[in-house]
C-alpha cells in the first residue's frame, strides 16, 4: 500500500514568516545574496529549528549544511515555498498520510495542520507538544516510532 509521511511540512507558509525571511531587506533573494545562505540561515534559524531545544552543536551543524546550498537554489526553493499553496488540492490526496510536526512550529502551524487533516480523511495528525520546528532533528526516535506505528509491521518477502 502506498502512503505518505510528512514531517514539519506546511502547505502554505504564513505571511509573517515570508516577511521575516527578508531579514530587513527588500526580499529574501536580496537577503540571501547579501548575507549568503549560511548567515541568512543563522538569522532565520529559529523558524526552521526549535533553538530552545536544539544544542549549539546541532544549530551550527544545521547552518553549515544550509550553507552548502548554492544561493540560486536557496532563493528558488524559498520562492516555491512562499508562493505555493497546496491547501486547495489536499482533497485529491487519497492515500493514507501521516503528518507530524511540533505543536509550536512557526512554519507548520498547528491550525493549518488541523485544516490539512480535516481536508484529508485518510490523514493522521501527530503534534509533538512542547516542540517547535525540526522535530526530525530534535526527537528522531519519537518520529521513527510514530512512522513505524503508522506503517505497521513490514510485509513478508
């Protein structure tokens, strides 16, 4: 059986977040060009990773990894994320789906995730209370346990 598992996935970025990603510049592209991907990531990290739960080492690793992304790719990705709105198409998704996120994520906000779940009858929503964004990095064991429970036992060969 086919299924879909989403972790930290908004279907439409909140407007305030889109504006915040500009970090005081005219737009996010200008900000990324000015600061570079790594420094832009550092300035906006709290939106992609719950820094109240992430160690300093994890934060720095995340920034280093983001800094490997070419500027034009980071700009294009953000344009796609900021301009997209998949919410109207959600009822088209018929397969079983697991949606996981931190209950306090500024990107994948709880009310939007609940709206997503309401539009998809085969979706299961799991919110991790007390966590913001980046649960896959912060509590990978809990995410994996939810995935295993959702998928069930492996099929026999």
